[in-house]
C-alpha cells in the first residue's frame, strides 16, 4: 500500500533536526529551497535562505532559524495531496531572539516525492515581514507605482 505522503511530509517537519529520521524519509539528493533560489541580499539577513542539497541540510537550516527566532506557533491549516506532490498551507509566529519583535506570517510549502521519500521541498513565507522582525532602524525608499511618488518605509 502506498505511503500517506502528507504524513511523511509532516514527519519530516517534526524531525527537522534529527538527521537519522530525515535520511530515512528523504532521498539522498533531496533539494530544500528556503524562500528563494539564491538572493544574496536576503542571505545577509537570513543566512539559511536559498537552495540546499541533501537531508543533512535541514538540521543546519532549522538550527540557524532557531538561533535567530523562537517559534511561538506553527499551524498547518490546509493540506493538498495530488499524485507525488503535497502542498501545505498555514501560518507561524516567530519572535526575534535579538530584537524581541514578533511576526506572524502565512506560509506555503510544496513537496515532491520519489516513491515514498521527499525529493524536493520549497518553503515560502512573507520574507519582507519576517526579515523586518530584525530591523533596528533606518528607512528604505521604494518606488513601485509608476503613477505615484516613492515611499519610505
């Protein structure tokens, strides 16, 4: 009988720091994409972002996240399983270990499987909001609307 892929993915998420379990649940060349494929500016703020290879990358990524934030809440509100793919949606609340600022963000996660093992995970969140939990001062100017003036945030 085929594995319940949603349950396998949830087990991966519950064991992000347990390499032995991850090696059983993931392919040896599994890819984990955190927020973007490669963004050097965001990496200066959140060094774990980008593309990572192999189950051993997850404990490193999640240890870094926990060094920067305390997880106050993590909720999966929806799960969709279709063929060899699983998508999870929900929200989380983090508190910066440096600034003490809290951020609640929606998230979306896509996992692709090879057989009953995770081969690919892509995690997306409100990276503008989450990186803002580390902001300590200053302003940044943006000009996005062609028919309006720039704004300062």
